[in-house]
């Protein structure tokens, strides 16, 4: 068998099928200097929705853990102190305000931080915030 055909058939077939799938989304043809027309798949940049959702969920869990660890009184006091700061601190205070998902996460995590919080009744604090 000649050296040119050393690449296994299945690997070559896999490469061809992968390129065919990419070209199904769109391709660009180009004329080379030698007169050969080649087709290349177009690059498509997609927005990372799954990653952004993961970041949002992790941020809400972080806020819930902070609320459960500090207690609603101390948490509200710290957010209020942030709200009186400069522009970036005000943005942080806006982002750190407890919403329904944060309170729900804090209720779930409250048994983990029961000894750490000075003010452990998150349910009554969420009722007074509304």
C-alpha cells in the first residue's frame, strides 16, 4: 500500500462529514491563484446564552448565601450603605437587592448558616420588604 493512503479511511470520512455539516449552515467560495474554486464554511459567532444563564444563577445563589449568612437586617444595612456610595457602589447596591429568587435561595440555605446569622427569620423579612 502506498504511503499516501496511510490515513485511515474512517478518520478521513469523519473529517469530510464534519466539514459538510459546517457548510450546511453556509459557505463562501473563493477562487485561488491556480484557478481552483474552493468552498469554506462561514464562521458564525453565537451569543453564549447558556453561559450567561449559568452566571445569573450562580449570582442569585451567591446573593442567597450572603443573605442567609448575614441575616436580613445586616444584609439590608449593608446594601443601604452601598447605595449611598459612588456610582459603581450604587450599581452594586442595585444588583445586590434581594428579589424573590434570592429570598427563595436564602430560605433553602438558611439551615446551613443558622448559627452565623444574627437575625435568622428570612421569611418575616421578605414579608416586610413587599
